[in-house]
C-alpha cells in the first residue's frame, strides 16, 4: 500500500516536473517566486525518494532479500540519477537555466515503474502499452513544442508551437508556420523524421495491438480456425462438427480457453503446487468425503487431479470396461447406468465421485457412466489413487465404506 502511494506520488511529481521545467526554461510563464516554491517542493520530494530508495535497499540487503537483483553498476547508476535529479540547480546556479532540465532524469524511474507494471498487468497488456505510449507521446510533443518555441524567431505563444509540432510530427505540415532560419529548418527536419518514426511505429503496432487485445481470445480463435480446417479437410459429419464446435465454445467459456495443465507446465515445482492447491481447493472442499481432510491429503490430491471435460450424452466408460481412473465432478451431472443401458442407479452431481470401485477391486466397471450435460471433472488415475490411499489410511477407509454401500445397493 505504502509502496503504491510512493510510486503514484513519484509518477505524478515527476510528470508535473517534466511539463513545468521546460515551460519555465523556455517560456518563463511562471513568476520567479512561484517557480522557486515549486522547485523547493520537488527538491524535498526527490530527496525523500532518494533516501527511501537508499534505505529500502539497505534494509532489503540486511534481510538478505534484495527486491530486484541489480548489478553494482546499475545500482550506482540509479544512485547517481536519483541524486542528480534531486539537486535544486535553479536555487544553486540561478543563471544556468538548461541545468534545470537535469531534473528530467527522474523520468527514468517512471520508465522503470512502467516496466514493472507491464509485467504485473500481463492480462491487460494492450491497454497498459497503449497508455504508456500515450504518456510518452504527450510528453514528447510538449518538449518538441517547447524546443520550437525556443528556436522560432516569430514566436507568438505556446499553443502555436504545439500546433506546429503536432502538424509536423503527424506529417500533415500545412506550412502555415514555416521554419525560417537554418537552425529552425534543421529542427523541423528532425521533427519530421521523428514523425515518420512514430507513424511507422503506429502502423506496425496497431495490428498486433488489436490482435493481442485478449491473448486468451486469440488462442481460442486460432484453435477454432484450426479445427474448422481440419473438419472440412477430413469430411467430418455435420453432427460431429456441431458437437466439436459446442465443446470448443464450452471450454472457452468456462476455462477462458486455457487448460491449466499446459499453461502451468513451465512453473517451478513449489509455485506449481501452490497454484494447483488454489485451483483445486474448491473442488476438493465440495466433495463431502474430504471435509476435514488433512492439508497433506488435499495437497497430495491437488497435484494428482487432472482436469477433463465431457460433452452431453457422452459415455465416460461402459460397464465391463477396465478401470483406469476415477472422477470427481465439479460441474454438471453424470448418470450411473446399469448394464441394460436403461436403469439409472444414480445421478451424480458436483461434489460426487465415481469410478472408484474398479480401482479398489481391480475388476471391470460395475456400471456405465454417461454425462448428462457438459461436465467438468477431475480424474485421478490408478497409480495416484493407490498412492493416496496408501498414504492416507483414514481416507481409504472412508472411501471403502462408500464403495461397500454402493455395491450393496445392487450395481
Ligand atoms: P466402477 O465400478 O469403477 O464404475 C462404475 C461406477 O459407478 C462405480 O465404480 C461407482 O463409482 C459408481 N456406482 C456404481 N453403483 C452405484 C450406485 N448404486 N450409486 C452410485 N454410484 C454407483
């Protein structure tokens, strides 16, 4: 929280400084007294920031936990930068106006915060990138306008300089404010070249920015297109095509187009385990049998459960099949159907489990399981099942009890 306030304040003060200092240097709009007061405030805030950075770094080092791993050279560079930006040149060397621009070095801190922000807000990647682009563009236009104002012989006001900058930068260039002297022309050429660069950047990035508005959506669309081409090339029957499409849409709607197993595959084991626990905690808690289960059992299960989706009417397995895994339902309904294919022993819903008998007894499935709607489930395969039972005897006994009940009920 405190860091947020600190960073917010830093960005605000640095941005205001980046706007006000060039205006004062070039246009001299503010009265000397007002500007001096402003300079004092900025000096105090920048010194405070410098000291806080120094302190938090020493404190982090003492704790043995550096917030960011920086090379010594980078640390010295940031130290010098913070120090230089905090020096009140306006008060110390009143004559040297340009020296005041040293304050703008502090913008490097804003850039650093933006980098961190970009990494943190990966899901809003595009919006964040656009905002940063707008931020730097507005500041650059302001500086270029100040530069033009300083150079232009027939200067009138800031708005005119801004107008000239925008039209030159956007390659519009009406020519109503022509550069006259040599330096003005050179400056104009530089701004034009910069304009082409900005234009090129925009054209090159708009497509990719629009495309990446939502990486999950892109992923879904790509997958969908691939499926469409595949189904067409292989002449898949219409009925099956429809089911495939429905399934795809369901997966997209419910899971945001990502299968947790693939997305999380690259994480280090500790972090992976924590995420799995978080994701599966709800499912595990929904299953009555797990109420009051030890944390160990829950985390064991969280690591072993594999997410699966079944479509309406689909048979997960038929009576007499060999059993490879058991299932925990998170969403949807499953009918347990007798060998005759008609008698329904039970309709199981979220929080129920099934398919455990075959794993216990090493005998074929006692009944068939048919999903009645789209079903989200977690599957537990035989080796994991056996490992869990072995390590958690109380849980094994409970499950055996439930199995006995089911077997007695006549499947
Ligand atoms: P399994 O025999 O491996 O495969 C079919 C599954 O259906 C079985 O394990 C049980 O989990 C479940 N099942 C069988 N009979 C019943 C029943 N009467 N009520 C609820 N579930 C059952």
